[in-house]
C-alpha cells in the first residue's frame, strides 16, 4: 500500500549543469518521479541561474539568519553591554554596530575572495564583457542569496529588537536601499559590477562600525573616525567611477543592445541611465550628508576651543579702577601685610 518516492540525479555529457532556483526538469517514469538536471561532463564548472525557486531558498535562509542573529545577540553583545553599563540609546547603537560589524566583515572578506578568484580585479573589463552574465558560479549565487536573506531578515528584527518608532523610518530606508541595489544587480544580470560595489560599501561600513564600537568602549579614543572619513570618501569616489565606467562606457559598447527578457538582456539606454542614476544619487546624497556633518563638527570644535580660552584667561571687568598696591581701611593706607605704616613725627622749630 505504501509507495516509495525517490529522486535520481542524472548527468548527461555536453551540457551546463545548474542547481536550485534554476532550470530543472521534472519528469515522471511510471509512478516514481526522477529529477533530471541539465547534464555536464566531469571536470566542468557547474553554473546557476536565478529562478522562482530562489524565493523558497531565500525564505529558508531568512530563518537561519534570524537564529544566527539571536545567537550573536545573546552570547556576545548582551555580555558586552552588561560590562559597559551604557544608557538605553547607546545600548541599541552597540547592538546595531555589533551585528553590522560581523556582517560587513564577512561580506568584505567573501567579496574580495570572489573578485580575486573570478579575475575581476586583474581584468576590470570583465565587469561588462560577455553581458548578460546569466550563468553564475555557486559561490556567486550563494553570495547574492545570503545578501538578500540578511537584509530581508532585518525587517522583522525591527520588531524583535524593539526599535523606537522614531528610528523605524531611517532603518527602513537603510534596508530598502540595500535591497533595491542588490536585487537590481541580481535580476538585471549585473552581478559582477554589483559584487565590486557591495565590497566597497561594506569596507566603508566596516570601518565606521569599528570606530563607533571603539568610541562606546572608550570615548577618548576617536582615531578610527579619521580613518573612516578617508575610507568613506575613497569608496564613494570609487563607486561613482565604477558606475560611470560600466554603465556609461562598458555596456554601451557590447554587441547586444536590446531588451530581451527571455535571455536576460537589459542593455538599453533608458535602463542603463536608470541604473546609473540609482547608483549615483545615493552616493551624492551620502557625500552631502558627510560634508555637512564634518562642517558642523568643525564649527563645534572651534566654539569649544574659544570657550576654553575664555575660561583660561579671566578678563578684568570694565570700569574697574586700578588701585595701589596697598589696602585702604578707614582712610589709612595699609601695606600688603595689612599693618599701617608708621607716622612721621613733625619736629617743632
């Protein structure tokens, strides 16, 4: 009465192998199903493409990410907060920076490894050549799925972490920018350029959260903020340069200049301009906020220095008369020690 259900993975030589979320064919042999993959020969690299099955994969990864988030919070960040005895506002900032520090550290290391192994750093022209980049290696596909899972899990974490209502719009904007750019690079087959831009963003964020955690542990140590300022500006300039190079010059010279959704080609002028604007606008906005913040901080430091100088050098009140070195008491001049001088006797003639 009970039937056996089994899956069999079959490989045929001469084709490209793909995996979860990609082109899979399900066929039926009698009452027993068998799963056939697009075949490949031994020694070939298995490539992946995106598909609707990625939604199920991302949903599964979201639950894993929530569990890892809770583990880091309970066994690391909560212990640090107990030792520091911080206020509630600083307590939330330490939790935020601690979580994002680990995430951006992993993203930076993983992204740099992929960029080196795939040859994107040694051959920058590979960022736009052979477009569309529909076939992804396992590491590349896994990288994007993990990125999407992490930022999607941040939405329910706003409730779990009991974020204040005033902070929710800022957090949603922060999460939305990451999701739009990562999903856009993934769906438009711009994964190579998206990988490099993600690494640049993560490096700047990594230094910032390191500096903020160092400041909360010891407010007198602020040297890393200077390092972050330099890294932030360099990463913004590098991202703008890369976006203009890829969208403005690279993709405009490839052969396939059309919109073909079936084959994953989105190389038209309106799409390129939209992508370029979506990348450059946040970079300009962040640079504007950074410049305003630095100017405001510089003005405050000058005001504090001026206040310290006034306290160090007391001023004489206006209208005060300069008195003699002695003291006056009852019409007599006393010396500095408070004793009256001896009167001189007048001799009679």
